[in-house]
């Protein structure tokens, strides 16, 4: 793991999404059927993590996008992407919840959670076994909306939890 920021909590799982750029930690709470993520990215702009229904964003993806403003305030949004377009704000319910965040040493760290299955039509269920994760980040905070990530994105298939 390359982030110089200490995680907010202790997690069961972790992975380096991009060497020396992005680290991800997560834990599934079987009792509450929630997953808590913590994403650290070498940027002072926006950061995003999503769950895709299919490889890439070709069909649909449930996205969490957050940033820390100049006053140290966490901003966090539940969004939905269809194809390679700007993800729109989820117009049903806000199921991705930002818990806390900070910026240090040119890195952004945000802790957030979501139910494994929200039953929201604009969300993708997090299934047992392999899930397709989307990750992207921008170099500046939204003003007023997120900027295009260009080549700062990846798709990873990861086992997030077991039933």
C-alpha cells in the first residue's frame, strides 16, 4: 500500500488499485449487510469508486464520487453511469454515504459505505464473489461538476465478500 495517510479504521481487505496512486480498503458487515470502503488517491481533486453491472461502464454502473474542499469539508455524491458519459446524480435515493475524509501530502482519503443490495433501480447490487469495480479520479475539485478523468481510470474484478 502506498498511501502516506493512515486509514480511518481497521479493515478485513485491501488492495493497491494503481501502484503509488490508489489504495482501497473494505470490510463487509454481515449483520447490517453493509460494506464500508476507504479509498486513498494521490490527488487533491475528486475520487470515485463504482460497481458495474458488466465489464466497463457499457451497461450501467453505480458510482460514489467525493472530494474534500478548500475548507476541509467532505462532499460526497451517489451517481449512476450509463455508457462513457458523465455519471448523473442518483435521482432515487442516496445510498452511498460519505462518512469522513481528509487531504494530506497531496493525497485524498475518503471513508464511505453502502448497503450490499439497496433495491434502488439506479444501484448495482454487490454480490457474493467477484464484482466489477470502476475507479477514476480528477485533478481538481468539481466546479460545478466533475472534470473528465481522461486516462485516470481502471476497471478491476475483485471478490468483495463471501455469502
